[in-house]
C-alpha cells in the first residue's frame, strides 16, 4: 500500500470515529434529558463533552484497562442501554465495554446489558430535592455550575436559591452573573447566565435561581419562594460547629445542612469512605471535611486495608487561596500576610488529624503541614508512610489501580499513568484524589513509602460535596461502576 493510500485510509477511519462519536454524544444527551441516566467513562463526565474530548477519554480508558476499548464499542453498548428503558442511573460505560470484551463469548450484547443492569429496573421513583447555596464564593459558584449543568429533567437535585449578604442591586446581580459565567481557572460556564432584577434572581440555563439577601439564617423564609424541605449547603465558613450550623434548621423550608469545610460536633464525611456510617434520616447536619482530607483519606484507606499503616507525615503543596493576601499586608495568621502569588508560604493544615474522623484507625498516626505555593488551583499531597507489611512500588501501584477500577472508591481515586503530569493537568478532574503512579517511592525493605496524590482543591472537592449532597438528599440512583 502506498503512502497516499495509507493516508486516505487513515482519514476515512478518523471520519468514521468522529461520526460514531457524534452519535455517542447524541445518545448521552438523550439518556440524560429523557431518562435521567448519566453515562460516564471511568469516572470522567461525558455530558457536554465535544468529539475530541470524548475520543481522548476513550484513548485514556483503553490505556488504563490495557484492553482495546473503542468508540464503536461504546456506541453499540450505549444504544442498548437506551433500548433497555432503565430507571434513573449512573453507569460507567467504560467498565461495561471492558467487561463485554472479557465476558461476551457466550452472550449477545442485549443479554449482556440486561444481565449487568437488571437491578436498574427495580429502583422506585426518586423525589427531587430543593437545594440552597448559602454563600457564593469559589466553591459556591462551582457547585452552582455543577448543579445547573446536571439538572436534566430536575429529577434529582434542584438549585432553587443562593443566599448572599448586602443589597441586591442590578449591578450586584450582573456581577454575580459574570462571576458565574466566567472563571479564570475553570473557564467559561457551558450554559447561559443572565440577571433578572425584577425577580431578584439569576436565570441559569433558562431556570430561575432566587438570590436572597440575609445577614443570618433564621431570618429567611424559604417557603415564600416555593422552597420546601431543602438542603442548605453552607459555603461561607462562618458557621463551623453544630450549634451554629443548626441555625439554618430554624429557617422555614430547611430540613438538612451540609458544611463545605471541616465541622465540629457534626459528622465529617469523606464520601466513598465513611458516608454510609450516617443515615440521612437520622442526621440533619453534615460536614464535607476539607479538600485535602478528601484527597488523602481514600488513598490512606487503601494503604491501611492493604498493608497496614504504622504512622506517617503529610505535606500538602497547596494552591494559594482567598484567605491569603495578594500583596504584603497584615494578616492574623503567621506568614499568610505575604504576597500569595510571589511566595511559597509554610502554614498549618488540620488534614492529618482530620483523617481520623473518617478513618478512626489513624488517630494519632499522622503529622501534617502545608506549603501554599504561587498557583491559583491544583494541589499535591505527599504522604510519607511507615507500613506494617512491606510493599514494593509495583505492588502498591497494582493495588491502587485495582481500587481505582472497581469497588467503593472508584469515584474518589483516579489512577494516573502519565510521566509528564503537572499541576495544571489535573485542573477540572472530578476525582478528589489523582494517584501519581510514576512518582511512587518504596525503600529497600518496602516498609517506608512515599506517595504523591494530586487534587483539584476546588473542582474535585466540589464533586465530593455534590456526591455527599445526593446521599443526604436521598436522590439515590442505580449506579454501575
């Protein structure tokens, strides 16, 4: 075959792949908006992805499971999922394609999907949950983006209101809309946002989200906005203990509260690790812990369960945050007064001790410290651990990859294969922990190991908050991943 003939063949194949991907995108959208069925690809979101992004994810999936996963297989299975008429679900199509390669010898695709997803037909109807964001900073706006992007038919969680302080003027609303619409780190919101001063609301993707001004939780009557039995997600950081957070429950129309920071006297949850220990019907106030705690706890659980951890040290290399100064100025904490974008700043973190709230076996085992560095987002946790049972780099990586592929932590741990991974690469990753397999170190006796765990301290954490919010709200879909 000549070079030109080979080139023409390659062009034809790429056209077929992209054509199949267009059909795949259509099926993804139809399943989501018609049936509240969300397809993901090894924990990677597929809704609102373009052709090139999906083909890149398919390539990653094939490399990850070391099997030839193709877009053509994904389309065929997606078609069959649509034909099955399932109840609201979240399905990892990458896992299904992988399993079909292994198990399909004696089954046609219809029987294979019917068997794998049989439980999806047994789920009863889901009662939608009203959600209120109390505070609209970095995390609040990312939660708003995610909630509105995934509203679909509104069968799960519905963002109904955002509470802020200060007078609501046309200028203020326009600024709120602009901050939601455009983000210097995470890019433009893939939807529409406009301000409606008459309604005192933001119109997001054509849906009204009320903007409520309040100085304290008790003064708000959410029922006057048609909001009942709501989950309040508190992003302000102003209320940190059970007594203060319970003030939200005094508001008319509120039934549950979730704090997006470590809390005192309330369950501190790392979703995937300890959320099942608390029944939402019996607990009203929850904490989603911190971004760093959510990053390290899943990995530490794997290490504890697989090898046993004697003790260790956590050093987090953390992006600067809004509580640091832009230029040198007074600050109530040591060192944080120095210009955030110009300095590496040693500061404290409670993440090491906070792990024990989700994993009690780590009580007193970890010391911790933090270094804030001049990047706006994207952080790295370095875990120096002493193990009870020796493990080589290859053994640790193999175990971590298994947990990233199957089990209770597949949403929490993303396994990186890249030799070239840097902090900007992990921005926009929905998993709270990205395990850098190529950076793992184990000493000669295998008892002392160093693990590198990247995390998007904004986006990855926000997804953990959403996962926990769904659990608290009891909008529990059938899941397959």
